[in-house]
């Protein structure tokens, strides 16, 4: 029983290591049950393993994320376990909208807010090598349909590995000296995740944006940074794709130009965790193809020289249940 508790703590530790880097703040108690207020749920309480909040970049709302942390071995990640987890989380998601007990524990008063939920699936033995997306597609949805206005997200084992790798990379870059005497990445106050101004929505702040759930689930995450001493601005673009085709990079390059990321910047570095062997070659060919297809090829190539590509190694965090029990009790 104690070992089971220690295994459950693994996901809690990993989630803390990840979300703090992305600008999320923990709020309220951990592993807390709160009163259910919907009779149809047929239960007295709902669990909250941990609740985080972050500021929405396009509004003044705080987004509160009630997280269901799952630490599974390979064999436990199946349609039955995920379906059960989603069914329970769907009920939790509905109740967070209505429960005074939840608000008392986790909500900061007088703040506009939106509660959402997250299923966080950590594979603690690192052996899960199947498609989690395919597994989700097999999960029946009738038992966990959400009412209008409710939102529930899922991060699977590959997502957790990807985000943990980004978090480790960002932490490492903050301690690595650059050519100009400053660190490759400055401290968090001089970093901000990038959100472009959209047609109907504009970012409410110019700096200090966290990575939203939608951003963390997306094809890339763009971290903008500034060096106070040299007055330079740059971008780290964490890329989820494999780069196995040129079209992937053509689309990404077009995004850079559309949102003017190549204006007044010291550089853009694409950092890929799951890159194919031919990704770097496809990236260089994509830059040439993009410039050739437009007027001013030489000028475009000069600007595109500010964009570089690098393959990173993914990080898997593995714990000993006995060590966890000795260190965190």
C-alpha cells in the first residue's frame, strides 16, 4: 500500500517540475476532497490531486486547472483505466463550476476565473510505446460527455515526456553562458511565451505570458526572451513534429513571417525533441524553397539565416518508489 502511494507521488513530482517552468502557480491544498453538489453524480466528494492557475493571455481571467494525476505502469495504460479516469474527471469538471467548497479551497476571491480540468498520465516505468492518441480514440465518450462551457484536457505519456524535456532544456539554458557574456536564456521575468494578436483577440499584456493548456497541447511552443544588457530579443521554438517533410518547416517559416517574428530579433532557434534523421536537411531545403518562391530571394535568405534548427534529446524521469518514500514523507 505504501509503495502504491509512492508511485502515485511520482506524477505529482513530475507535474511540479513541468508546470512551474511554464508559468503556472500551484494553489490550495494537494490531495484534497471537496463536496459534490450535483446529485446525479451519486457521490459525496470529488478529488483534487493538485490545482494550478495561470493568467489567460487574451483576457483578465485566471484559468484554474484541477489536475487528476495518474502514475501508471505500461500495462495499466489501457482503454478501461483511461475511460474510468475520464468518466470521473468529467464529473469533477462539472462540479468545479458550481461548488462553493472548491472555490473556498482554490479560488482567489474577486478574480474573474474559469475552471478547467486536466488528466495527466505519467508512465512511471517508461515502457509505454503505443499510440496514446489511438487509445483515446477507442475510449467511449457517452459516459464522460461534458455540459456546454466545461473543458477537459488530456496529456498522455508522450506529451508528459515532451513537456518534461522542454522544462529541463529551459532550466539548463538559464545556466549556460552565451557569447555575449549573458546566459543563453535569462531569468523568468525576462521570458514570455508568445501569443500573436488575433483578428478578434489581442494579448492583454505585452510580456509575462505563461504557456496555456492549448499551447502545451499544440504543435509548437514559442518562448520569447530579452537580454537587458544587450537589448536583444530572441525566440526558442520548441517543436513537437518530426520534420520528416519540408512542408512542416515551410508552414512554420510562414508563421514566423506572418506574425513578424523575424523583425528586430537576435535569432530564432527551433528545438525539436522527436526529430527524424533527415529533419535538419529538410529544414535547410525548406528555407531555400521558401525564399525561391517569393521575390527578393537573397534578402529573404539573409533574414532566414537568423533561424536555426537543433535536435534535442528527450528526457524520461524515473524514480524508485523506496527513494520517494524516504525523501518525501
